[in-house]
C-alpha cells in the first residue's frame, strides 16, 4: 500500500515538472518571436527613414502677368504646398524689377537679383504690382512655375524656355507717329521731381520722359518756374540753357532729360501741367517741415525716384497745386559719447615726499576727438595704448585725452594729488 502511494506521488510531481518545462519553452518561444530584431548599417537605416518621411514641396502652378506696360503691370501667382512650406525662387535676373503692394497668402522677399516666394497656406494665391526702373526693354526669368502667361498693352512679349525657367522679354511698342505733312502735335511730358530740403539749401532732381509724336524734329522749351539754378543736365538731346529755361531739339519718339541743382524760390510748381507730374518731397532728419499746397498723396514707389531720407512724402501734382513749406530745426537729445569701462588706482604714500598716484582705465570712445578729464592733481605722465602723450589741457584746466574711436583703449596716468585731493582721496575718473 505504501509503495503504491509513493509511486502515485512520484508520477504527480513528474507531471507537474513536465508541464513547467513545456510552459517555459512555449513562453520562451513566444518572447523570442515578439522581440526579434535586425541589425543594419547606420547609412542604410538613414536611407530607409528618408523614404518614410514626407517630402517638402512648393509647387507654383500658375504665374500670370497683365496690365499696361510703361505704367503698371499686375502679377498673380497660384500654387500648393506639400509638407513644410519653404522659400523658392520666383523670378531671377530681377535687377531692374520692383515688386510692390502684394496681398494674399504668400510673402515676397528679394535679393539684389532674385525675387523669392514663401507660401503661408497649403493652397496659396498672391497678387502684386510690377514696376520697372526703366520701361524701354526688360527681360527676366520666371522660375519653378508649371504655367506662365503674359500679356500687356503697349508691349511685345517674347517667351523662351531655358534650363532655369521661362525667359520673358518685354519690348516697348512705339506709338504711331503723325503722318509727314500733317498738323504738328505738342509733345507729351511725364515729370518726376524730387525736392530735398536741407538746413542751408533746397536741392532738386527733375526727370523728364518726353514723347514727340511728330515725324520730324520738334523744338521744346522746358521752363524754369521755380528759380532753379541748374548744376547739371543729363541728356542725349541737343539743347541750350537760358535764364527762362532749357530748349531741346526732340527727334521723333521718346527722349529723356534729367535736371539737378538747387532752388532759390520759396515754393514749387511742376515744370509742365499736362501729362503725369509726380513729386517726391523729403527733408533732412534734423529739420521739422510743414508742407501745404498739394492735394493728392500717392505712394513713394509711384514716383519712380528713390528718397535719400526716411519720412519722404509723394504727391500727384495737379494744375492748380502750388507747394509751399516751412522748416525749423529740431532739438536733438545729447547722446553718450564715451564710457569708462573699468578703472584701477594705486597710491604711493610717504611722510617725507608728495604722494604719487597711478590710474589705469579702459575707454570706449564713440566719436569724440578729445575727451576732457577733470583732475584735482598735477599730471606727471600720460600714455594711451602704450604710446606716450603730450600733456594738453583746455581753458577749464581739464586734461585732454586723445583716444582713437572704438572700445577697449587703455589709458595710463601718473599724477600728484593736490592737498585738497589728498585729503578727500578722490578718484580721477
């Protein structure tokens, strides 16, 4: 009986042990299958990751240019973005081109030769004005666009596919001339004027674009209406100057003339009343100027002349406009012209002789030719940046430091304190 029981117990433990071993094997196999791994070289791993990442792409689908060549052109751009928006080159060879008054879901930036576009939405639309510094003949390249459409009044346009994009070439279409022997017609003049008010004078620059519609030479006098003193005339036209104005011989078609000089009058009226007459008015920042007599303001870009100073104003001059101005100097806050960055002092005391002091300090000079240094001491020696200096003083008895412009200039000074300075032990700086 006892042997039977022992045999049963042995079989039970054997079964339990077999089950434990089987469970362990199954669990190990499952764990091994769930934690399988593959070892790859780093470069192959990075290549696989790149394939799974979303590509960033900005697609410019349509570029349209339209309007009146010689006055205003409009630029319209449409496109889409996949992934993160990135800047792309829209126009290259854009030295003579200006992009103005943009609106829509994209931003325009530029370099000296390129116009760049940065979308602000996945699907973007943008509209801008286009201006050229000169309108006779212009060429530029539209980049990264699937479709380019261009049409303009008063211009012939040639488009050519190039490796970098679509080349657009604009040629100004000349207006027809009057038939020989027909009635003589007056030339038309577009005037662009810049007045610069300074404390001692008023400078001017006049730019005239003149069109002679006749088939023969026309003699035109450009009058001096504002007591102009001409200092320079730039033109290819045959001309002569008199007190009343400048007389020019105009060939058929378009011509240019530029006047530069100064005004002696107290106001301004445009040289011509017909045609488009635009004025840019500016003044020295040290002047406060009040302008009256012009009714219609326009943007600075519409004038076509760049200002020299900020705060310039632009006007479209009408026939009855007579510009007047008053100017006065503004008060300017005095700025900090030098700073002492650090200073160190050392004194030598003796009961039998006068005390001797040494000072070393670093100066940031922001433009003073001489820095006055008040001292209650007798100066014995001075050097700046290791170079000995002459001991010079002004009418107030202040030591004059001639320190170059810039920072971290080292000054070394030896001095004997006066009796008052000895008692108070004041620093020299």
